[in-house]
């Protein structure tokens, strides 16, 4: 399922990259949470979308159509969906095509975060999805990861907002909404330098 897959974060690091065609050339493309695909971003972010990765948070909502995706991927165990009071409504809409990460994978991820960072940092949806790909493929390449701005050293110089489609949320070095971006970058660097 994750062979020759690109994963597209919502960070602005791809702006002016002209990576849209490269992204769309992958067999499968995963897009994150409240992603946006329109004419404004085609050259940099492409349009292809096979899988939607979501935390089923109420801020993401149910704006997408079920037929737009082969699968909806939740990179957490199913029992964690009750963390958000209205996530059941979102889950019910996409139930027939939703896959959740196994509890054993999630336990491994939590242990890896602690091992690499020395913290009990809760992994973001994006980091959890990257780990899932890493476990399934036994590897993760930086060449398949796009739009994860807090992993990119160039971000501080190029961009000043959190999502490529929303310049109203300022980005700060090492900052990920409700997550430790510095710790997540360490885990990401571990994943791309080790076999799963």
C-alpha cells in the first residue's frame, strides 16, 4: 500500500519548488488533514490524492467526499479517536474506507520518540504517518516527503506561515501546533537514516 508513495504535509516549504509534477508522478500520494488542492498550488504541491491522512479532529471536519480517496488513514489506534468529542461523526462518514494504525505500531512509535528525544512528546499526525510508512516499507526516504516545513532547515529563511494555503497562522522555528517540532525533527532524521 505504501510502495512508491509520496506524503505531502501542509507546510509552506514547497512554495516555488515546482515539485507538483514530481509529487503527482508517485504511484500513490498521501495528503494531510485539511489539505487544499487548487490551481494556486498545482505547480508546487500537485493535485494527485489517493490517501487522506487525518487525525479526525473536528477542525478537519467532513468537507471531503468519500469517493475522493482510496483510503482514509488514521495514524493512531482506533480507540484514540474518542479524544475529540465530534470525531465519531467524521469517522462514521468515512468508516468504510478508514484504516487505523495498529496498537503495536503506535506503541513502537511512542518508545522510539522517547529513545530518540528523551521526552514523552505526543507525536503529531504527520510524524505518526511517516512512522507508519517507515514500518511498512522498512525505510523512509527524504525524497518522498514534501511540505513538512519544520523538518527543513531552509524553512526559517523562506517562509513565515504555518500552512501553504493560509498565511494568517505564523510559523516559528521548531514550532508545530501542539507538538514539539524540535523533537519531531530528531525522530524524522532517525527514520530516514535507519531501516525499519
